[in-house]
């Protein structure tokens, strides 16, 4: 490994989140909000935002089914993926409606480029397949080219475009 190659200390494992992981997962979710806020200007980035996101996603996953996975090495959480089971809308063929959605995927800054995001996605895919689901869905902020490239390398394809028109001046775009 070269000097600039990211490193993760210890043997990496992908496992369900444990109670002792909560602070680290909340910190990762806050980091994700901050990264996305640079693109959108609409993310909750104040103290406590990571805990708010984690609590909201835990409620949703408890209702829908799914899992919160962590990538841990050397006693540290280096990434997380939050996965929920969903039922697609009625316009989707009935035999394809049961699916899983990646609600959030974030890798710690120091561990980006080490393959952790890909490993978390592979584990989510395995989890969804074993649950008998037909598809795995993921979204990304449209300007986050790095995330989109990762998802496409993992086999995701672009399927829909979501557009936003602010109705009041709440959002600012980076560079605007």
C-alpha cells in the first residue's frame, strides 16, 4: 500500500449494529448529512442530527423490517448501512413489489476507498436475497458523483430521476 492509500486497522467484519455502536453510527449519519448538505443545503447538520436520523430510521426499520449493518475493525465502526424492506407501488408488477431499500450508506472519512462501501452493499444484497426480495434500491444526491459511481460499479442502474422545486427559499445549492 502506498502512503496515500487509506487503511483500516484490524480485521474487518460486517455485522448487525450492536448497542455499543450507536454513538459511532450516529456520528457517521451526521457526517453523511454534512457531506450531502454541501450539495443540497437542506440537511440537518446541528448537534444531535445523527441521533435524530438514527432514531427515525430505527423506527422505520422496526415497522418495515430490515437491518442496520456496521463495518467494524479493531473495535471501531468504519461504516454503516441502513436497510429497510418495502413494497413498491401498484404500477410495479405484483411479483416484483417486495424489495429492500438502502436508506443510508456512509463510510468514515479515513476509511473511504478501502472497499467498505462495496462490502456493505454486498451484505445488504445477500440479506435482501435471503429474505426473498426482488430488488435492492438505493438513492443518491444527484451531485454526489462518487456515491453514484460506487453504486453503478456494484451493479445498480439508473431507473428514475427525482426533481425538486423549492416553494420557498429553504434550499441553497453549493456555489449558488
